């Protein structure tokens, strides 16, 4: 179980042990991380699980799919190289030490 740290816009850190195969969104919601709303339950039908991932993780994190990009077009505070929907990112063992930042719009 990789240790992943979610950081709220206010700077609060929420380390979680994520299960391999679940989504980042599921890891956050099952550990009550504030700021990951997940209104659609992980169906890529909203953008309330919007997160920022540092570009240095690009080689480990799956590519952004077309449907994900379309939902991000409706999100606030999108960063072209860092914004992702956490429901679309499956946890892999290589995520050990991953830091996920949450946008201001999901306070």
C-alpha cells in the first residue's frame, strides 16, 4: 500500500495508505480527505475530484484521457500540466511518496 499525501489548499497534509488498484479519488474519500468531493462517484461526469499532480510524476501517472480533459474544461483553477481528475488515476505501487495538492475551488 503506497503512502500518498493529500495537501489541502490551506496546507493541511492528509497522509493515507492507498490500496493498489483503487483510484486516487477512492483513496481520498475512504480516508475522509477534505476537498475531494467526488459528487459523481468516480464516473468522470463532474470535476469535483480535481487535483494537482507535480509534472515530475508524469512518467508514473497514467495519461489524461479525452473524457477527463472534457470534464477539466468545466473545472476552476485548472493548471495545464498539473490538473487531473483523481477518479481517473488508478493507484500503482510506484505512487509511494506521491503528493497530491487540492485546488482552492474544492474547499
